[in-house]
C-alpha cells in the first residue's frame, strides 16, 4: 500500500480528485486530497487573504499531523508551486513527487513569472472586482471559485532540498494551445533525474485521462515496492 497526497490546481479543491481517489483506495492505497485555504469547501476562509506560503503550510500540515511518511505527493497546474514548497520543507517524508501538467519552479519563481502573458492577463482581468481573488476562466464546473491573487504573485523560496526526493515525475499534456508547460517538458525530458510522460490531452488531465494517470503513478518504484 502506498500513501498519496493529491493537490488540485488553481480555482479548484479536493473535489477534483474524488473519482481517482476512490479508485486508488479501491486498489488498497491511502489517499489524502487536501483543499487549499480559500478554495473549494474552504472558500469561507478567503477573507484571510491566503498566499502561496499559506497553501504550502496547508499541505505540509497534513503530512505532519497525519504523521505521513513515504508519501507520493502529486500536484496539478498551480499546485506544482505548492508541492515544491512542501517537498523542500519535508523531503524526508516523501518517496516521490508527481507534477501533472504543473509548474516546476526554481528558487525565487512565482506562478506570475512562469505562467506567461496569457495567464497573467487572466489574473489581472479576473481580479478587477476586489483586487484579491481571481475569478475562474470560462469553464463548465460551477465548483470553481476565485483563486487568491497573492498565491499567484508570491515568489517561492527553495533551498534545493526538494531535489533529494528519490523519484520525480513530470506529466505533460500536449493537447492544448495555451500550455505554459512546453518549455518545462523540453527541459526535463532528457534529464536522468526525472521520469517524463506525455499525453495528448487538454489541461484537465485528471478528467480526460484518469486511467493513464493511474498507470503512470503505479509505475513508480515506490508504488511497485509497496
């Protein structure tokens, strides 16, 4: 049995993973799907003005208070920023890091720096109402809520300890024109320290290719050994 902690991207909550979490639990794994402060069922905490540090603490505290070890920590999209921060603080608790069409930041990077002009404009236009929350881009799921602008703007501080994680996987979704992750894919695909996969899907990888995601994560040595 392996332990998974799955972290959703911008505008989303733990509800994103209901289906895949059910499948993983059915296979005997333990799964946690924390919702970041101000999002999903924790929208009522948006008034606290959470930032990236808050979101990193949200997930790090799940590992600490649930006393989790040998964790496979998975982040989608914006949550690549979050899981990187968690991994840098608690590398001894992790066996693998999985970035699903997600940002892989360096020290001093912010989502704002990595997202590109298209998504920066979404953030600027979407925060016009109150200056604090970025309204979701057009989409179909009514559960998406405004994302804290501060979480997009704040730079991450990394010591490099996250690179101690034994296995690191990057899953690239090539089927959407606005992707900001092509350069990350090109940078990591020949890096011997990474397992890199590609899928011809849009950014909603968990919705469009759940079986493929399951196959990829179950190939990790930490899962096979478990």
